[in-house]
């Protein structure tokens, strides 16, 4: 196939996420050092019997949430692990897809990540 003639193939036209049935949990544990509350959330999810999934790759973990139609992914910013580029190139595009599939993407204050104002990058 010639360049520019590739086709997008929809493999699941009815992709939906059911946010009220989340039993899959993918924590970004790197921030536990700086944000002890994340470790508390991680412990709470473990005690509640949630299935833990952590591949170390946000796209793979989000893919599992799409496949299973449910789940929670957590990525916290911290002083030693800032994530401005992560926000721009990974979180915002995935947030857009998740919200289009009926899921919710929260910035930790109850607002959608898609409503965040980006004040530069680096």
C-alpha cells in the first residue's frame, strides 16, 4: 500500500468504559516516594481486592482498560517526577479517548484533565 493510503480499521465500534465497575487498578507507583497518599490509595485498592496491573507503560495499561471496559489508572505528578511532557503527549490524548468511551479522567480536584491549562512545557 502506498504511503498516505493507509486505512483506519475499527475493531470495536462499541467501545465503552463503565467507570462505576472498576476492579482493574494500574498505579504509577514511581510517585509513592514523594506522595505518600498514593501508597495509601494503592493499599486501599489491594485490600478491596482490585486486580493490580502495572506494565510501566501507560498506553498498555490504558489499552487493558479499553479491552475490559473498566479500570483505574493513576499517574501523579511530584517534585522529583514532574510530568509536563507526559501530560501533553500521553495523558491528554488518552484522556480524550477515555472520555469519548464514557469513562472519567479526573485531575484530583474533581475536574477533567482535559480542562487543565498548560503553562509551558519542559
